[in-house]
């Protein structure tokens, strides 16, 4: 229970990786504020999460800045602090055939939507949460990037790859400025992890992908969450501005 007394905010926590992270943080004793735009899925997740620890659920679309202001203000008023911020909410816009949209057929609309959810919302959440962390001289920021932002984006579309590379740059920039205040800012870059987002590709495509991963399988949300909970712990105090790859060896640095 090393995170007892820590307040953790997780975006996109109704399912997939975000739910795995909320679960793992709650199991380690953190008070988790699980956010998602999907109210019904969030409520189903809440039933499971509340059995593990102290968890609050709140509907938040991370592109709604007024709602984000109200949410952060409310958390600040009720808890007085946020120790851990996990920016996980993300989208991957697909074409009508369910596959990635090639650059040559890409649209400005899909680009803007992807940038807004996958990159700008991370900036906006950090802008609202980091000042109090600086005041308190403690904080753990973990941004969920992607293998697509780290190396050759074989399966991701242009906007997604650009946004995720942007998340890594944004995180390094924050780390550069705030590490002196006892705050760490890091990314976790998932490879192929079994979630609703990845299941849209189909079982066959995921099995083919798995054959090309040194581990010969795709990952689980709990394997991804393990890296996040480590970075969220007080012990990870000298790790800042880095990216942890969780990909079964698919991309090695
Ligand atoms: P998912 O689609 O299964 O879950 C994403 C969650 O984010 C959903 O609950 C969704 O409602 C929420 N969300 C989306 N837009 C939102 C918004 N505007 N406001 C609030 N919540 C919103 O996806 P996942 O696979 O669990 O992905 C989680 C994160 O991991 C994403 O940032 C994704 O880009 C990243 N990622 C996933 C993989 C993978 O293999 N699953 C690989 C690389 C990166």
C-alpha cells in the first residue's frame, strides 16, 4: 500500500489501459479519481474499482476545458492536492474499413480531433495540475504515449504518430522545468496492448502482429499499469523526462 494517502487522477479510465491503471493505483492504496467521457462504462468499471480501494468516478471529456476547470477545482477543494496525474485518454481515428487512414487520404478534421484529444488535452491537464504540485514540491505526472511516437509508425495514422511524439516532447519540456521542485514527468509508451481500441483490428490481425513481437504475444493492461505505478511511486524520484517502452521487445532502444 505504498500509495496510501496519495490522490491520483486518471483520464480515460472507463476501460482498457486507463482502467488497468486505475485498478493498479487503487490496489496500491491511492485514492483514485477515475475520469472518462463514457458515463455508463465508467459506472460499470466503478463497481469493480470500489471493491479494490477508494475510487471516485466522474464524467469528463478532456476536450471540454470548462468541465476540466470545474473538475480540477472540485478535486482541489475536496482533497487539497493531486499527487499523481495520469493522462491516458486517447483516440485512434480509423477509416471506414476499420484500418488506419493513409497520410495521402487524411483529413484536417481527423488531424484536429486527434491532436485535441491526444496532445492538447494532455497540455491542458498539466497546465491545471502542475502549479499546485510546484507549490507543494511533490508530483508524479505520467503521460501515456505510444510506440507510434517512438519509432516507425507502421499501424498508426499520421496524426496519431505526430500527437504521441508530441506528448513525449511535451513531457520532456515539463520535466526540464519542474524536476527541481520534486516533481517527475515521464511517459509510458505502450506497444500492442489488449484493449477495446486494439480489438477493433480483429483477432487475426492481432495474432499476426503478435508473431512479430519477441514475446510472441500482445501485452495486458496490468503489464502496462506496472510501469505506471512504478513511475507514480515516491521511490521513482530520480526518473524524469524519460519514456518507458512496454512492448514485449518489439521496439528496443
Ligand atoms: P481504449 O479506446 O480502449 O480506451 C480509451 C479510453 O479513453 C476510453 O475509455 C475512452 O472513452 C477514453 N477517452 C477517449 N477520448 C476521451 C475524451 N475526449 N475524454 C475522456 N475520455 C476519453 O484505448 P486504450 O487502448 O486503452 O488506450 C489508452 C491509451 O493508450 C491511449 O492514449 C492510446 O493512444 C494509448 N495506446 C494504446 C495502445 C494499445 O495497444 N492499446 C498502444 C499505444 C498507445
